[in-house]
């Protein structure tokens, strides 16, 4: 299994489940900041058409191209289903944001051979490793 920083270093496209249109929420600020550092952010939110200048999708299954990482901004109780969906689309890694922990989601990811991170923040890990996807 790759470390959190390896996952970020090797990812180019991040699907963000629960991405928010509200700039005051971490589910908006975190993906927006990751995008500014060069990652392509694909929002997954059934209530919006577009976020961060990208088309939004109702579910992971609706995204018409591969993603390198599924980032989850949903309550822990929803993480199990999101991880199942991530496995179904062949995502190589799942990342539950700070404060989100699920033993069942972890089990599903590990059994499927999917890299799994929980209770950690993308922007904190990005900064700690001084990562950027910008040329």
C-alpha cells in the first residue's frame, strides 16, 4: 500500500465526492486549493452542474474517464457506499477527509487492493510533502 504522500504524488485526477458549492466549507476550499496546485478536480455532487470550472457528476459511476483518487467529504456512514462505488469504477485509491473514519470502508478497500487513507486532509498532506502538479 502506498503512503498518503505517494498517493498524492502519483495522482493527477481527483474525484471529490461531496464537493460543495459553499466557499465557506472545507468541501469547497480543499478541492479548490488542490486545483490551484495543479490537480484536476472532478466534483461529485448530484445537486450542481458545475464546480471549480469542471462538470459535476451525480455519482462516481457517471464520470466518463478514469480517476486516480476518490476524495470523500461525506459522513462516515456514507463512506462504505462511496468506497464500494470507487472499487466498482476501478479507482486505485480512496481518501476520507479529516474527521472521517470507517472500519467497514477500510475493510472493503483493503480487500479490493485499493489504497486507503482516512482522517487526513489533502491540503495538509500536500503542504507537508511540498507537492505540486504545476510544471
